[in-house]
C-alpha cells in the first residue's frame, strides 16, 4: 500500500470513535465498558487504520454529482424531479430576493416585441426581407442590444462578479452561457414565412464569445453612416430573440407576462408559448445531474439567505 497517497486517522479521533461504539455496546449488552475499550483498542493498534486517497476521491466525486441544494441568483434551472417547477408552491423565481427588478426587465422586453410586430405591419416577416434596413430597425436594434446588456450585467452583478459594471464587455457576458445554456435556447416567430422562423440567437456562444448581431450593433452604433446596413431585420429579430432568451433563463414562464401571474401556458413539443406573448421559446434540455436544482422552496424560503452566488 502506498502510504504517500493515504492519511492516517489521528489517535484522538480513533479513541473518541471507539469510546462511543463501546459505550453503545455496554448499554446494550451490559458488558464492562473498560473491557470493551481495552479489547477494541488492541485491535485498532494492531491494524493500520487509514483513509486512502482513492476512497476520498470516490466520496468527492459522488458529492460533486449531487444536485444543487440552493438556487443561484437570477439563474433558472430544472429540478431533478423533472420540469422547472415541482409544483406552484416552489416558485422561487418570484421572490424579491431572487430579483427585485424582474417586472421592469420583462416590461422592457414586451415593448420591444410590440414594436417589432409593428414593423411587421410595413415589412413582411419573410426570408426575402432579412437584409432590409431602416431607421426604425436601427432604433430597435440599439434598444434590444442595450436591453441584452442590461440583463447580462444584472445576472453578473447579482452573483457578485468581480469586474466593475461599467467595464463589462461581451467576453464577460459570455461567461453567463455556462450557467444558463443560452446557446441552446430556440426562439420562434410564428408569423414568419420561410426558414428563419426559428432562430438560435446565442448559438455561436457554443464555440466562443462572438455574436454576429451584437457585432453589427456595435458597428452601426459607432458609425451609422458607413455601417447602416448592419441595422438589418435579421439582426433585429436575433437581438429581440436574445432578450427573450436571457429573460427566460432568469424567470422562465414568468417572462411571458409582466402584468399578471402566469398560470396556464401552451406546450407544443418542446416549445412553450403564451397568449399574451408573440414569440415562443424552447429552453435547453442538456443539463447534468449536478446542474439541476433539488430543494423544497416551502422550507428554504424561510432561510435568511435562500439564494447563493454562481461562481463566475
């Protein structure tokens, strides 16, 4: 046996353990306590009692695969039992300690969605018009991208991200993907005609921090005269879809309606929709066991600190 990979149990620890074992046997069998201690201590001294690193590693791996016992701030995850809510008593997402400004963020998105559909009254939502651009699309692109930034910053700041809020960049926002699986979110536009009716705004985050619609936003923001074509319908619908996805990653179905509690919603395969929301969403399914939540909110909500920070 390789003793360099093992750690001996301190004698004091062994003696305390032995004492309680012997005391139990003494009470159960009415046997002399001193004889039991003497006998078992002799056995321990005659053997090499150790904890091997292999055993410690095995225990550590088992603990690492356990689900999460306390939710992260502004990060929604499915439960081990299945689904994002075991029941409606477990709605931690509406707790003010989770996110005090949720209604403000959700309202902002729905204004974007409303204005996008107003544009669809003049520009037909079809693949043929993906590259068209205008001042109205330019304005909506700026609003959608700044709203994405606001949501990303809110997630990082709520979880104690160390970098100053004013200096955050897309490389910082990209770190949210590990915690939320944003790259897997699918957004659909039901009235769209063509292949672009189903988009994945954060798909490129599966390989790196680059987002084409966000790059287009920065180009047209800094030089509209030279990059006006970046304010295209294609970039706008990706930016608006991105805001919807990052909201859903925080508030799940409550992102559907800022004014009323969301009860029943529609399920069509993997897609979720709601009567008061024009876009539909498909949340990710790729979660490991240790990435799921597993807690009883009816109990945890009474904790002084029921949420924890994600280690970005």
